[in-house]
């Protein structure tokens, strides 16, 4: 049976990582396991930046954004030589299982630890992008969407006052989940996402039709990964084709910070606890997710072999409501 486990956060940080670290640590201690916190993701694992955690190491962090363990992207860990060094540290510190909190890149690394180096590993999805198959929510997504909606609401105030068109760029890497949900909740006239082909001619025509009907301002939310380019490129094209007074806001890393929403804290608590219990049952090379409110288990490679689909109905609805 597993006696001591390690936990790390890797890739881009997100709100709720701390709530998850807390859940892993306290569930492990509840089951009389020892827990070690690995600093700076795989980079810290290679360097042996590993410290024992106690119940109080995770006090008062459930409400904090970021990650107390810090995070990193490690090129060295992508190579077998780096993974070998990481394994040597795992053995040195007596870790019999590793829990990785991160995105699909972090899961690929975790799966290598398990399959190539025989270290039992469980992944917990945590990325604002929400682009991981096998879970309805990845930790951080809900908070990021709420942050984006708050920003869109504020921009709407000034857009209306000045009769302007605002193009708001949100994160999401190659996925449109943040754009779709924040655009729908923020009442955007147009939502541009990589999953749906963007036709700027059609968008400009609709904007001008809206203007003729008396619409004086509009909000366009674009995912950073959309084929039409970034917000500034799109704004140039729209300025050439309409008479709108256009402004651009790129929300950027503001979406990655802040106190996690209640939903993110709850999902983080459920998944953190489930991951520890899976290791205890001898499960490995697996990820935990939440589907229809229930914890679900998939092989780690499900996360990147299956493409997570956007909800087409939500996209369609956003179009109906934006007429
Ligand atoms: P995220 O986990 O948010 O998707 P990245 O894609 O940057 O973030 O991945 C985080 C880290 O996981 C990388 O810096 C690297 O150390 C490790 N990683 C990613 N892909 C692989 C891979 N194919 N093999 C081994 N390690 C990987
Ligand atoms: O994966 C999370 C994310 O915030 C993406 O939405 C974004 O494309 C990327 O990370 C930004 O990465 P960095 O913090 O390295 O600029």
C-alpha cells in the first residue's frame, strides 16, 4: 500500500489549484499517508525541491489564487534524461505515488512517469482553458469565465456610452471554451472561436445591419486561438469594412488570477480527494474528472487522445440571443 505520496502543480497556474492541494494533503493525512509537496512542477522534481506537508501547511489557502507549490514548464522533463533524474528524486524521497495537478501537457509527463518509469501517477485537470476531455470542468475554468464576464460587463458600460464596438480577446490556447461561455454570459453580439469557422464578411454585414436597426454599440468576444487572428488584426479588418468606432481589450493573465469561485473550490476538493483514494486503491496512469456532478475516472491518455467538444447548442443560443 502507498505510504508516502508527492503532489505537484504544473503548466499554467489557475484559481483552485490551492484548494486542490489542500484536498489532496488533508485526504492523504486522513488516510494516514505522508504527503510531500514538490515545488515548481517537474522542474522542482528534477531538482529535488521536495518538502513534507502537514495539515497546517494548507491552512487558509482554499480562497487563494495561484499555487503555493509554484508551477513551471520544464523542457528538461520532456527528455528521458530529465525524467530519469526526476525518478531518482522520487526514490530518494520515498514517494510511492505522484499526483499531478495541471493541464494536458502535464498529464503527458505524468503518463510517462507511470508507463516508462513505473511510478504510480494520477492526474487532476486544472487549467482555465477547460480543454481536457474526461471532465466537464477543469479546475480554474469557472473562475476565469467569471473574471472575463466581469470585464465584459465593465467594457459594455463604456461601449454603450461612446457608441463603440469593442473586441475583447480572451485566453484558451487552441480552445474556445472561455470565449463561448463568457461571451454568452456577457451578451456578446459575436463570439469567435476556433471550433467554428469565422467569416469576417458575414460578421461585418451583421454588425452593419444591427447599426441600421439602431444598435449603437457592440461587443465581440474572440478566443486567442481563433483563425481570424488576434483582436488587433480583427479590429483592423472590421475598421476597413464598417464605420464602427472600434476599440480592443486583451484580457490576458488577469484571467488566471484571483480567488477561486465556489464551483472551482468544490470541484478541486472533490477531485483532490478522489485522486488520493484512487492511489490508495492501487489505481494508476489515470485521471479524475467530474461528469454531471459525479467523479469519473479515465486513463491519463484520454485527456489528449479525445478532443473535448464545445457545446454547439450554447453557440447556437448565443447567435439567437444576439440578433
Ligand atoms: P499544461 O499542463 O498547462 O498543458 P504544458 O503543456 O506547458 O502545460 O506542460 C507542462 C509541462 O509538462 C511541460 O513543461 C513539460 O515539463 C511537461 N510535458 C508536457 N508534454 C510532455 C511530454 N510529451 N513528455 C514529457 N513531459 C511533458
Ligand atoms: O493554458 C493556460 C494559458 O493561460 C492559455 O490560455 C494561454 O494561451 C497560455 O496559458 C499563456 O501562457 P503563459 O502564461 O506562458 O504566457
